[in-house]
C-alpha cells in the first residue's frame, strides 16, 4: 500500500476492502489488526492510526457489515415489486435472509460470525439488538398489513408474528450454514413456506 | 498453578475449569492461550504442552461444551417424566434449549459464540453439524411419535418438523440473547407454544 497523502477517502476504501476480505475469508474470529495489515501489505503500526484498539476494528467491521447488508441484493423483494404488501412482502423479506445463493450464504456466514464478537461487548451487542429490532419492526408492519388483508391469522400480534418469523429464518440460516447438503435452497424455501402456511388465516 | 507430577487427571481438570471460565466470561472470541494461562496463573509456555495450537484449544473447548451440554440440567424434560413421548417430549426438549433461566441463557450464549469458531474450520464445522444432526434426529423421533398419536400434523415429514423446530428455537435463543427485555422467558414460552400449536393436527 503506497501512502497517498490527501487521498484520505481512497485510503479508507482500501482499508474497508481489506477488512471485508478478512471477514469473508475468516469471519470475525479471524479479524485481527495483523490480518488486515497483511491484506493491505501494510504494517500493524500503520493500522493503529485507523484502529487504536481491537474494539475499534470490530465496531468498524460491524458498521461495514451493516452497510453491506443494506446494499445487498434482495432478489425476492425486487421480484415482489415495489407495490408488494402484506404476506407477499413478508415472504420476500424472509426469503432474502435465507442462504439460498452462494452470495447470501456468505452474507449469512458473516452475520452469524458477528454474534460472538457483538455479544462479548455490551455496546456492540446493543447496536446489534437495535439492528434486529428495526428488522422486526419492518416485518411487523408487513404482518399487520397481511392481517388487515385477511392473509395472516389475527390471534397473534404483528410483533409476535414478526418475532417468530425472524427466529425461524435466523435459525434456519444457522442450520443451512452447518449442513448445506441437508438444507439446500429448495428445502429452505419449502420449510419457510410451511411455516408461513401455518400462520395463514383459516376462517 | 503448582505442577503436581503424577496427578495428570487433576491438572487436566484444572485446565478444563480454566478454559470453561474463559468461555463463560468472554465467549470463543476471547478464548486464547494467554487468557487460559491467566486463569490458571500459569505461563502460556506451559499451556502449549496441552494445546500445541489455537486450533487444539478450540477443539478442546468445543468438546468441553459438548460434555457440559450433555450434562446440563433439563428441567422441562425431567418435569415431563421418563415416560414422556410425542408432543410432550418434543416440547420439553425445545423448552430446555430456550434461554429461560440465567443458566440456560449462559449456555445458549456459549453455543452461539461457538458458531463463528466452528464455521471457520471445516473439521470443527463438521463436528458441530453432526451435533445438530443428532439433536434433529432425536426430535424427529418425538415428532414421528406425535404424528402416530394424532398430536402433530401429518402433511410434513418428521424430519421437516424437527428441522423447523430446531430452526425456530435456535433463532429465538439468538434474539433473546440480544434483546432479553423484549424476549423474557414468558414470551419465549408463548412464542414456542404458538409455533407448536400451528403444527398441531387439525382433523
């Protein structure tokens, strides 16, 4: 890495790319200043300019993960279209979390990997909790609309439906990461559709 | 730690206790030879006798986790009684996984923490996958019995019911660890019972 004075943004992008490569290859367990320095061809000393502590590096990596997550492809949400509401929108959001493609599996792998690091630090854990809360709030909105449309059962609150759905897909991603041959994309889809069918309004 | 020649088993127990303390306090992310040495009041040099590599330490810790898991209290399974079968046995097994007490939350925390470490190493990941497969097989047995007794719907295979149930509780534990105030024990129980009610045979 050649220091390029005045080009702070470019340097920052290089550092971000190096942190991201370490994350995708080794997970949070392998995220060290030394590993990032290795990716950059820089010294650990230079890196402490950016990350004065392991914690600073962790927080930076979690922010990167959050950005990548926000910008990730959401093929099911896109396929459902901008006008999707209710159950269709909920199902698309849940499908976009599952490990259905190599890319989404890699993304899920990094999220699962981040839990240990986040749980070890109260502030980072609070950040992560807020991220999941936002996701549940969004899903609860879809669930409430689905209830209004008569698509989902009304004997549960939208919040309970969202909490249950988020639990289901997070756990399914964990299972699929450990046993991809037992949980291929088709089976993940089928299990999710079974789960949603059970929440369907039966009148 | 005073070296006690000839007392290999006692030394091993001391090492195990130190590894376990590090795991419960810092998770797998904090599991280093240095941290274990600190707990023992020993040098890292001495510890390399037991753990020639970080990987050896990780594997040892995963084995300890497995032993602790096998020996853990299972209050719901015990309350259900040795003759419990079918849905009652399945429900008890699932309740015993949830983070319903400080002890079970601490246990869940260590499992979640182990996923990153295990996923980073193909052999350790295969070991973990085998553990979850055994758990699913056991639950599939309960589910099959529940189907025979007319307690669970028969339009899914016992394996699918078990895979769905395991996904649900693993994800719920993750949510409860990050947001214990939103997922107190009563709500975890209620969400699980809602999930199981949806799988109930409706004839």
